[in-house]
């Protein structure tokens, strides 16, 4: 990221302590690199977001070291977020979440507050139980035992607040700061301001969600595949009213990877059977036109 004519990067460019990451600052041409901030007990940086004068990141840890750098526990999963003020390089750290497979899944920033979603197994679930559950029916085991949370970190007060933690749901997404998810009972949104949950008027009976939910402005975009047909239907929802945008055969269907301004990035299978990343305009999506510009195709190993 370029800020005040300097480039910034979060990571560890040396062979030093594996439990430490750094914020590096350098000239805009990449020269004169130096460490500007130190992130203690941060092993794996999983996401970085640059907003206003802040670097906001998510991390996960798996091992515990003693004071002399020796591994004392190689199975201590935990996760959290960090915030670095680029004006004074002050580091802020949220409270950590712990337990098996603890992870941060989404980050959203607005008005000096960071919202983030989490996933973890309950405290009573062991690694052995996960291995056995995965071998039997991984999807059902995760649905029955995963806990999905939404947290708020107030930068000025340096305070972490758990807004909600939900079980028996699918694929919690933090969109514009609110939590969207589905369960066997339907589709729901958790409003982080009011801390209230309401059901969305999405009729998914006999249908399966195709790809993730995405938002652009006031519109929620979603797609459903019908069990009794070979089609995927795309919709947008606003003010509790859904509008059908298009239908495609499953062979021609796509998933929305992200919506950035007027660009919609999609994954799809091209005519040669290759999984590809492409882009269409938001206007095309709203008009039900899918003629993607291919950006790249993925190898089988990717």
C-alpha cells in the first residue's frame, strides 16, 4: 500500500522468530526498507485491509513457544486481528479466539471500528473428534459443531466485543458490516448496529445456494440451483423484494468472487473445461448478460 509517499508491507522478511511479524516501510520505489512496527505472537497473517490511516489484519497461530523460543505446544489454535496506525505506528491487538480451527473469515472497517467474523469449533470438540467426524460426514459434522461469531473492535477504546455467536448455520459472510448466513430454516441477516437478526424473504425450498452471497450498495446478490433441473438462477434482493436476473445451465454457471465498484469478478468454467477468473460489469449482471472477459485460467494443481 502507498501512504504518504511510502510503501507498506506486513510480513517477516527474515529468518527471525517465527512468532513475530513486522510492518515494513520503504520508499515508493521499494528502496530504504525498514521495520516500523512489531507484531508480537503473530505467526500467520491471513488477511490485510488498508483503510484511512490504518493497516488492519487478521492472523492465526498454531504453536506455543516458551521464553527461549522452544515449542512447548504444537497444537494451540488461536486467531485475532491487529490494527496499526500509520501516523504513529501504534499497534492495537484484539482479544483472541481459541479452540480447534479458530480463524478469522472476514474483516470490515467503518468509523474507527473493525467488525470481523470468526469460525471455530466448540470448546468441547477435540482434534480427534474432528478427524473422526470428517471421515464420516465432514459437512454435517461442521454444521453441527462449528460456532460462527461476529466481533467488534473499537480502536479508540481498545475494546473487543462479541456481538453474537451462532451455531448450526452455513457460510457466514460479513457484508458491509452485517452478517449474512443460511441455515436449515432459511436465510438471515444479523444487523451489527441493532444486534438484531431477521429472516430474509428468500425462497430456497428444493434449491441449493450456488456460490457465496455478495452485496453492492443496497442490493444482495445470490444464486440458487434447482435440484430437479440443470439450471442456476441469479437474483438480487432489495427492500425484501427479489428480482430474477438470469438463468444459466450448470455448465455455463458462474460464482461471484467479488464486486468492486462497477466490476464483478467471477469464476466459471470456459469452453475448454478450464476453471477461470473473469470479469463482467455490474450493469451486465443487472441486465442478465454473462459474457465474461477472461483474466486467467487455473491449472489443475491450483
